[in-house]
C-alpha cells in the first residue's frame, strides 16, 4: 500500500462514522421523545395529585382549628366554610368535593357550585368511622370516648373528599383510574 492510500483510509472512515451517528440518532430520537412525553405526563398527574392533597390539608387544618363548631347548630356553616377553603386553596373551580361534618351537615361542590345536604342532628353524636379514600362508613352512633370495634376511640369527625378530572396522554400506566384523581381525609376533631 502506498503512503497516499494509507493516509486516505482514516479520512474515509471518519466520514462514515459521522453518517452512522446521524442514523443512530434518528433511530433513538423517537424513543427519547416518547420517554420525555411519558415523564411530562406522569409529572402532570403527580402535580395534580399534590395540589389535591394540599387542598384537603387546608380543609383539614381549618376543621381542626374550628373543632368546637362540630355540632348540629354550627355544622352546616362549618361544612360550607371548609368547602370554601378547599375550593379556594387551589383556585376557583379547581376540583369537585364533598365535606361531611360528623355524619351530619354536608356540602357538595361540583363545577364551582356548592349545595348543602345531610342531617344536622347527627352532628351531635360520636362515631367510629371506618374506611379510607372515598369510601368512609360512619356506622351507628357511639358513646364519646368509647373504644371502637376497629380499635380507635369514638369521637367527632369531618371527612373531606376532593376529585379532579385528569386525562393522561398515556392511560395505560394505571396512575389515573377512570380519568379521576382524588384525595381525601378523615379529621378527628374530638
């Protein structure tokens, strides 16, 4: 091999490597874009969940501070105030929710419109609620301070449940069931 041919060989292989890198990037770029879109979608769902948790925490804090109002006389106003705190903590008409004051007065918020309900007289009794998430069961009235069948102590509670519709781009990863993200809390006030 002559000296000129030996020097030309490394230059030719460098040109081929540049073309190979472009081909490799063209093959990998769609996968990287798909991973980025999935991360952004997952982040959006997680951010929505954290905002709902913040709204429920604000309502739970308000319920604790105003625990003396868990009664048949003040329960309806307390439920309305808690619903207002939950709704306004993350901006108007952010989520739908239900606030129940000790199995008595309640407020349901849907599309920014609040509607009262429940039986105010129930708010004077103590309960042993069971369940979690959106499925709280109050059970029958119990003696305040008595031991509940579940091991807790009978008392007065406020339940807060908030939901928001979220349509993920990739629905198959199972984080968002039925296009709804929810957060809830049961706050013992006594």
